C-alpha cells in the first residue's frame, strides 16, 4: 500500500542491536555440537560421480525395499535430475556382489552394504540417525534399520537428503521453495564418513500444511507422533471418555466418572472409582474390553503404546478417594498413573490367554497420557538434603508410561529461563517418574493466528533443555487446523524447528539468513528488516501489562498498546519495497515470481490484520476499506483458511476467514 509513511523512533533503533541485519553472501557452513553425534567428514577424490554431464553410477536398493526406502530413491532421482539433467539408472541388489571398483549409490540395507562392512549400528545411530559412507567407489546412504514400523527407516531417507545437501546444496524451506544447484555438470566423488543422529529423536510436525502431506513431513525430517500410539475409537488425544463411553456405562457405573457434570454429562473419569474396590475392578475390565478392539485391529499390530489422554478441561474429581490419593502422592496425576499401571497388568494378563496371545506385544502394553492442566504436576518431591527428586514406588513407571509434558509456561522465553522455574521443576520431577517424555510445546497465538508469536528468542534454548532432559519426542504445536500456509513468520519458524530440533547447537542466524535468501529472493533485504524490527519490538511488547496471564497467547494481543501504528505502516512500506525488487521476474520467470509474491504478501497479512484490529478506528472509511481489501486479497492468495483455532464461545468469532471478511464488511 502507498498511503503509509514509514517511521521508526530513535529509541526503537537501539533495540535492533541484538539482531543481525540483511542477508549476507553464503559461505561453506559447518555445524558445531556438544550434545549428540554429528560427525561429518568428507574429502574429495580424483573420481567423479558426474563428469561432463555424464555418469557411470547406478542406484541400488534392496530387493524387498519398503515404502520409505522407495521414496528415498525417488527423491534422489528427482532432485539429481533437476540439478543435472541426468536420470540415474536403478537396480535391486539381487545377485549383486560388492567390488571396490563398482560404481553404485546404495540406498538402505542392501546386500552390498553388508558385504562392504559399512558400520551402521543401532547402538550408535539409534533408530533415526543417518550414515553416509564411501567404500571403494560406492557411496552408501543408509541407517541402522530399514524397518518401516516406528519411523525406523527414516534415517535412510535422511541420508539421501544429507547427500543431496552436500553435493547439490539441497535444502527444504516450504512446499514451493527449496534450494538446489542447477545445470551441474561435474560432481566429485568424496570419501564420506557421516554419522548424524538427531538430538531429539522424533520431531513431530504441527502445522496443517505439514501434517496433511506425508512428503512435506519427510522433507522437513519430521513425523506424525500421533501415528506412534494406538488410538481409542479413532481418537489419539483427549480420549478418556472414548475408553468408557457414558452412554454405555453412566447409568450402571456412575463411579467410573468424576463428580462434576456439564449439560448432563460427566467431564472426566474418576481413576479411583470413588474408592470402591468392586467398581475399580469393573472399571479395569471395561477398559480391557475397549482395549481389545484397538489391540486386535491389524492397523495397530506394530504398535505397543495405547493413548489414554484426559479430556481438554481443568476439571478434576474431588471425591474422598481422589482427595486421599492427592494427599498421599502430592499430585492429581498419581491416581491416573496407578490406574494405568493396574490396567497394564490387566491387559498383559489377557495377552497370556489363548484369546490375547496372538495380539501380545513384546514387553506388554504401554500407555501414553497428557501431563496437562490438572495432571501436569508430577507426584514427586525435591529432597533438599540429598539434592534429588524422589517419588513413591507406586507411581514410578519407567518405560511403561510415556507422558506428554504440556506445561503452562512462557513459551517466549527458554524453558531454562528463571521465568519458567516452575515448569523446569515439573520436568525434573517427571524425570524420576518416567523414562519416556514427549514435550508438548506451544508456538502460536490460538486466538489470533495472524499475529506473530515470538518464540524466536526461546526456541533454541528450549530445544536444548528437551534434548538434555531426554525428550523422546518434540511436538511444538502450531496451527494444526490451518491449511496451506501460516503467516506471522510461521514458515520460518517451521524451518528453524527442522534444523534446531535435529542439532540443538546449530547456528540459528546462519539458517535465518539462508531462509530469507531463498524464500524471499530479491525481496529478502526488505523482509529481513521487517523481521529484525519485529524481534526488536517484542522487547517493548514484553513490558506491556494488560493484566492477562500468558499475554502473548491471549486475546488482547491486538490491543493498540502492544503495537505502533507507524511501525506497522512502515512494515507495509518495506513490503512494497520487497515486491518492487522481484518485479523483474514477471517477464523472466512467472512461476518463481508468483511464488515469491505469495511469500511476501503472506507476511503482509499480519501487518494489515493488526492495523485493522488495533487501529481501525483511526482511519477514514475509505482508507480502512482499502486495508481490509488488501488483507483479504492476500489471505486468498496464500489460501489461509482460519484466523483463529476455534470459534469464540459467544458465537461471534467463527474461525473461518469468510466469517472474518463478513465481520469486516468485505
């Protein structure tokens, strides 16, 4: 828009000192690490993988290759051809014998790998680590396992991506944006010795544009954590009532449920059955019957962990038995843990019967639940004399129960920050309860999707804590119901997460620069200025007190006291600069122009949305309509579908963007 004049106060400029400015020329980049295994050494040889646009190399895959290895092969062929124009031939390992002189690119657990003695042990690589090794003239792209279950074959796919990154500068930024060298005619063969293991074992995608497309998940080196757990009647989260449906049990077994009702329905289960032994046993047997249905389903035979998660409410049963449990163990979560340990015994006993034996899981059944709201506090205490956390044996569950730590913390500062001391104490307490933890973090404003949510200053520090505390899975919840795109620097956030959750000591500024260079093209300089100014502005935003807890997550984030009208108008001016910088592409490359245009105006959605919501009454009717129309056009261009996570309780804040347009009168 041209009606705005850019203005920045002198004091605001001071805030910019902490942020890097501009996109710099890229140089060879090496990661440093002090946490996990990130060994990458490669030296060029006198041999060539590709010379003068020709290759003698053949891709080899296992004769019985699974879906992930086949996808890895397709990815290698696709990007290699796009970069070089060469289609690599493919064959299986059937009848092949390793020779130092053969020229192969071996993908996965081929017979060649075993014959060549490639070192790819699970003790070292785990189930997600990658291995790239050169033996003779063959390059091996592999992992410790090609088992399809539990994402254990993904390491091989990641080896392919790492190989493409090393040889062709491949990197994945967004669904329509990746880096890749073009018109490549020569590629030297290297002596590879790569062993790269993620610091956080599984990194789960959380934005709709990722989770709706398995290929996108894989290219971000992410997975869908919900697929690791056996659901109950199709529900993998907030499903405790699915285990014991009220329409089946409420009349005859009201003690299965808590003593609170809403609209004639119980809100939670009671994990002590109100202290009645017969009802407690009946509750276990009823849960066993529900479990059988899921355990016997062929879709889940490869899984051993059942999801048993509280409803999305802060309600807690306050019957005498539950109060006694709280008194004994010091936390509401204890009753659920004790119940799940008893349910494990019940199901494991069924596994030993003729009916259950065909469905028995090695090590018995395991469970997964949310340490959330009233269950977030661990049943553990800190012993000041020993300096250690301690827990009653009744609630220690080792590997049998995984918890999702959904802590009420300030996600805009690191989990290790003093402001999050209570959250860190909970992490330490849970560490003596269970060996298995999923860290359920929050990375967006769920009442205002279009407003940037600043976790850029906290993401790396928090991920380090997750790694150091043995986090098995990271789920950094974003806009799971938002399809196609997400504004407010969210695409950058996903890209950084893909890098920093793999190596928590990665150079974040390097990757920010890399992202802006490729994602915004010639408009990168102007867009980076906006981003730097936004990060600096959050210093001021943090000082604003509107009497709202977790204010960056709250509904008041569009209050004018959080923002500067001149600053937002200035960001729109810089957006115009970015668009002008890419105008030349309208003739040279219309597809690239459209992609970069959408990337730029996709961020402009944030600025105009805040202007309308925070400062709409300061504009003339004509100017306000112009802002709204531009925002609507940008929203439609990038195909945003929701402006908030869910509908407002009063029925006035429907989440679909069409409802927003109606409210705005456009």
